C-alpha cells in the first residue's frame, strides 16, 4: 500500500537506483543531468499536482571532502566503479582538474578492468577512489582487486563506503602508510546539501 504524505518535501536515492530514477522525474538539475545520476529529489506541489525534480549532492560533497586532503602528487586518480556514485566522483574530479581513469569488472571502451591495474598503473595514479559497494557491511572481508603492494606513502585512498568505518580497502592503504578517508563525512555533507535543496 502506498501512503501519500502531503508534507513530504523530498527524499534521497541510494545505490543502485541513482541512474534508473531519472526516468520518473519531471525535471532534472543541469549538474545531475551532466552526471546522469540523481541522489536527491525535491517535491513541489501546485494545486495538489506533484512535481519531482532531481539533483545530485554527492558530487559537491565528495569534492569538498577530498579537496583538503590533496597534495601536489595527487594529479591522477583511479576511480573504481562506473555506476552513479562513480559518475558523481568523476564530475568532482573534473572540477578539481584531476585526471582520472575508470576501472570496472566488465570490459568497456576506455575503461580498465581490475586485471589491467598493474603496479605501473597504481604508481601513476596517486589517488584511488572506491565508488563501489565492495567491502561494505556485510561484505567486510572483501576489497577491490588491486596490486596493493604497489601503494606508497604518497597515495591517497578514499572509500565512499562508511560501514565499517575502516574497510579492508582502507586497511591496505594504512598498511602502506597511505592517507585514507572513508565516506562518512561525504554522507553528512550530501545530506546537508539535500536539506538545503528541499528548503529552497
């Protein structure tokens, strides 16, 4: 049974629906349209007619939580995943003028597979971002398939997952002395941005 709440101002969308939800929207913000992923929906009404507008607050939240961590060697990034979260990450990296390469399980034009991620690839990409659910609870014993022994103290590993707070992906970064960050602050910031969107 569907319960209609006349006071509902908006909602957030999570994996794996950030791209699929677009077809149900009446309009989409230019940023979300360029990303082709929506994580925030604003609801407005005119004479009881409801309108759904899509936004992406993930990208700005990721950008603003990554930026303070960046050092001069962080010029190239590996983005693990090609879904809605990865698209938001790539948009943010463009804003920060960081070159990036996508990594996927499936072979796609212009995208590396995990089998392609050699020591040279890891060495040439000092930022590695996990934009997949791999390693998230209850799958805590897994991590993306990478040559982690190529990591150094000059690397930065960012995992969009935050449960557990320290994923196996991040643990391997810590073992190498790399700078690491999970997605909890990003979660909080995107929520604040969503709240602002609903309040406009």
